[in-house]
C-alpha cells in the first residue's frame, strides 16, 4: 500500500508542470533580458575579448550611462559604485561562455528576486496623448526622460507648456504629428 501511494506521488510530479524549476514566464525579467541582450550584442559588435574581466569592466562602464530601471538593475548586480552587493561575476562569467541572457537572468532571479520584478514604465505616445489628461507625475517623468527639468513650474499648465516647448527637440515626429491635428 505504501509503495502504491509513493508511486502515485512520483507520477503526479512527472505529469504536473514543475513549480520548482526556475524557468522564466513571459514578460518576466523584462529589464534584465533587454539590458543584458543589448549589452551582449554591443560586446559582439565592438569585438571585445570575451574574458570575464573584460566583460565586467565593460558592464561597469555601460552601467555608468544607464538610467531608470536599467540603472536599478546595475545596482542590484553590483555594477554601480554605490551598490551594496557584488554579484557582477554572475553576469560576466556566463557571458564569457556565451550563455543566453535568459538563462543568466533566470540564475540572477534565484540570487535576488528583485531583479526580475523590474519592469519598464509604459511609454506615452506623445503624438496622440492629451497632455491635459496626464497626471503631473507623468508630465515630470516625460521631462526627466529627456534629461530636462521645469524650474519654477507650479501648475500643471507650466509642465505642459515646457513639454510642448521641448517636444520638437526630443520628439520631433510627435511634435509634427501634433501640429497636423
């Protein structure tokens, strides 16, 4: 009787999807996969030697220029100067062996779950959006992405005016589409 119940448990594990496996679901580790994918491609394009040390140096250099969620990822893996932990070798070593970035992110998820919780912010389509309907927080985020600030802006209309003023510089196609409306 005991053998039969043990056998049924074993069969149940074989035929049920594995919860224990670290396989990533669709949309999971979005920032990690995207960032490391672009980074790996840049290494191949620039003919960087695929040694762990060279990859680590290139990653630190790339992370200095990163912003937003990608900078947060760099912080989590220890590629920023203010990072508390250093698991950068968990990225550089597998990349030196050309391990797919999905597998690297899967392994990083086991080390620090926050890495795969990072998601890109939804991009606002400036050519069609009604700026008056956006929150001030979203208007500030647009300016921040452009590397601009709105000194002296107090009201929502001030932020909208500043965005409309800078749109031809940072989003010329959206600016042209808005004038066509």
